[in-house]
C-alpha cells in the first residue's frame, strides 16, 4: 500500500516501513541518474556520428535545459496537486522513452528535439523524486538527502561503466539505450508501491501563489548557489568526455575516464557530506566545495594531461557533491511553501546553470579553445564560496 505523506513527519510509520520507503526512494534516484548518465556516456560518439562542430553541438545541447526550465513551473504544481508518486509513475517511463529516441537521431535537429523532450520529462522526474526525498527525510527526522543524491551519483558511475563497455563492444547507442530503459522500467514496476504519496495535506500551502511567480528571497538565494553548482556540473556532464578526447588527447578507450572520475568522487562525497555538515557546519562545507570546483577546473586548464586532468575532475566531483543536496534539503524545509513548489522554485534558478553552462563552453571553445572555456566555468566555484557566507537559509 502506498504510504500517505504530509508536510509533517509521520510518527505512526514503523522502522520497517521507513526502510522500505528509503530503499524505494534511493532506487528511483538511481533510475533518474542512470537514465541521464546513459545519455552522457555516449555524447562523444553521438557528436562524432552527426559530424557536429563544438559550436553547433553546444547549440543543440541548449535544447535539454530549455525543456527542463520550461517545465519547472508545471512540475511543482503537478507534484503538489497529484502527488509525487503519481507524477513519478508517468514521468520515469516517459523519460526512458525520451532516452531511446536520442539514440535514433540521424541529424542535428532530430537530436535537438529529442533533447528538448528528454528535458521536459527529466524535470518532472527531478521535482517528483526530490519531493519523495524530502518526505523520506522528514520521516527519519535527520539529514539523509545527500545520501539520496549519492544514489543518483552512483547511477552516474554505473552508467559511465556501462557506456564504456558498450563503446568497447561497439554496440550502437540505440541498443544500449533500450537495454538501460528496460532495467529502469523493471525497477519502477517492482518498487513503486513503497513510495510515499507525496501530496501536501496542509491547507492552501502555496495555493494562493500565482502560477508564475518570483521565488521569495530565501529560495532565490538558494537557487543562485544551485545555479553556480549546476553550471559546473553541466559542463562536466556534457563536455568532460570531449575535453579528454580533444584537449587531453587520450586513446578512445579512455575518453570516458574524465567523466567517470568526476562521477566517482561526486558519489563518494555525497555519502559523507551529511556527516561533514554536522561536524563543521553546512556553510563551511559549501565554501570548501566552491573552492574545490574552481581549483579543479583551473588545474585541468593549466595541466591538460591524463593524470593531472583526472585528479582535477575528481576535485570538481568532490566540490559539487554537497551543493545541490544542501540547497534542495533547505528548500524542502521551507515553512510557507509546499515542498514540490519550493523545489521547483529553487530548481528554476539552479537549472539556469545547466541552461547556460554547456552552451557557453561550446561558444567560448569556438572562439578561444576548449581549455579556456573551462576557465570561465571555474569562476562559478569561487562565486559559491563567496555567496554561501551571505546566505541565512543554510544552517
């Protein structure tokens, strides 16, 4: 039976039920991450097969975050009124269909349309699954959001390894994407019954807000920090493989090493960041995170060789690991806005980073080279360090 939820902790749920909920929510984070990582792992192949320049490919990549961003006002409302579980049961299968379509693109405009649709359903997954994470965290009454995002990152690592295997076996992206989609759908069928309903029961929580409205100052501040982190993440997701191929000039079998090293450290960081936040404070942790992001990207620019670049991308992974879970958890605890709408508000600002980061790299790369485009993205890490000290919503 589906467990109901509200904006308050449910004290009548026993430990066994809580564990089942946590496992189910973790698996859905994993599914969302695996779907995206599967696409990211084959980006170099797809770019090469379509014969696209850096600038042209950067423009096409714009379609995915545009789809995500345009869907955000709707996703928060859908989750609030229909419940996150119901949205998940529609969005996750649709997301896998979008993935399979990407593998069938034969020209650039087809890939752009596919990425736009992929972004729409990806955002629905993002808001609904993170709302599940907020509900589960309230059941435990202690921080566990970073661990959920760690499941997303483990999926990224898993997707990278599967992608590397598929590439070395010379299996076409279409077959690769279909196989992963089948695995994800099996998880949805087996574990959806253990999700919470995810529908707010607090009267009129956020219902009097206009459909399109500017987030309040606390949510806006969180969104700006998320923006800086997601710009860096987007750069790593979409361009790390190309950077290793075109700048570091590694053999084709090692092209995915940069992305893999980034994902390993991001996953590892998310499984320990809750403990670190309790020891040194969330603000100090995020200040260090911003410094790691910038330092890593600058090292990759100054020393574009296999070992230094791999270490640099690992530093970026450590840096971004704590930022998004922290801002999402803070948004979900907002007292005057329903969790789904609060998350959508923060994501609307944060995902502008995904909207701007990857295309910006493409344009700067065309003008000055891929190495120097990473320098520009590195500035966002320093911005995180500076902004966190001024944010009161993080505690």
